[in-house]
């Protein structure tokens, strides 16, 4: 559903030039573009597909460039005062190389960088963050936890599908590992706040929701918000779930859950958000409120 939450005011961006948004037709990118336009900011969408961008219904001509095409990306970012990238953080080095020397940057990373089981996604975030730190450029890389509530997102909806189809929910360790999801409106608000701040060099900042809870309680909250009966949680070892995920992948109408996702259900993903509140002046919404908005339509 579209983001309609009240968001913080953005300081006068005319002094820093237009905001170039890389990945403007993605979930977080599109939410940010809409929020910036609502505040009268000058926005330049940078996308790979003009056709897909126009399908979003926003009447702004985009600049088309592939992140891996350095010269084309440099043309797309010409004149940028601020660059926001909602593309994968592994591209940070290429974006920094193509962006104007005096531009400020806001990147979306991920708390996947903290995982105990390194994977391509997490390693890419770490590589992008290293490139950003080594560059000395001004800005911040925001590291969100699991994002939910975006238009077209598939995190809580997939779990709701599981709850509709299964009488019980098998979870490794009974779903006792901790999670701390963040609503898309707070991700958007964090990017806006980061744009309005004058950063001294490169920074990194975790952004997350205010509620830390066991995954089993997260599942129960989704059931309540979706108007579904709560399902019994069955503690199981992780390996049969991983095997089942591989075997069930091709089955139609059954939500797909990867083996890597199941393994990550066994680690705590909880973070201190004191810096988020202090630096960005952002108080994120509760999980109950966020889930209610997500399932309102």
C-alpha cells in the first residue's frame, strides 16, 4: 500500500541541488520519490527501465542508466547535489566513482552484514560499506532490518499466506530468535532525515523498528493483523525445513521460502536504535501499528 504516514519536513534542498534517486522504481525508491515530491523537492529518478518507471504513474522524465555502465551512470548523475541509492549496497563503489565530487550520498545497506552465516547479500553490503568508508565522501549508509509495509512487499504477506494454508507453523527452535522489523514509512523517513543532514565524511547507521520480539510472536502479530487464527508453533530442527523448502519450491500455490531464510531464523536480529533516534530525530512506529496499516486494504 502507498506510504501515507506523516513524515518529517525536509530542509530547503534548493541549496544543494536536485536529489538523484537510484533505483527510483523499486519499493523504497518509489516511496522516497513520492515523499520528496510531496515536499516540493527537485527529484531526478535514475532507473534501468524507463517503461517500468512510467508505469508507476509519476510524471517526471527519468534518466536511464545501468549501474554497471560507469559512463552512462556519470551522465545520469550529472548535477546532483544529493544522491540516494536504494540499489544493493554492493554498487556503492561504482556510484561514488560516477557521482559528482561535491555530492552527498545516502545508501541503503542492510543488517544482513551482521549475519553469522556470510552470504552473497551480506558480503556485498560489507564490500559496499568498505568502498564508502575508503572514499571519504560525505553521507551515510543506512542499514535497515527486515522492511515490511511497502507497496508490493512480500515479507509479511508471504507469512500470512503460510498461515492461511498450514494448520501449524514449524519453526527452528520454536521461533524464539529475535527480530526487529521496520515499517517502510520509517525507512522513508530515515532517508529524508539523512538527506537534510550535513554529514562530515562517511557514516553508517542501523535503522530498525522499536519492538524486539521473538519470531513466533511476530508470526502471531501477523495472524492478528490479517484476521487469521493463530497457528500452533511446532519446534523443529532446521535441516528438515531446509530440505522441505527445496522440495516444495516447484509446488504451485505454496509460498516459496529459501533454505538461507530458514537458517537465518535461528539467529537473533535485534539492534540498539538510540543513534537512529538521536541523529535522525526519528521515533519509529510500533509493530502493531505498522501491521495494522499493512493489512488495512
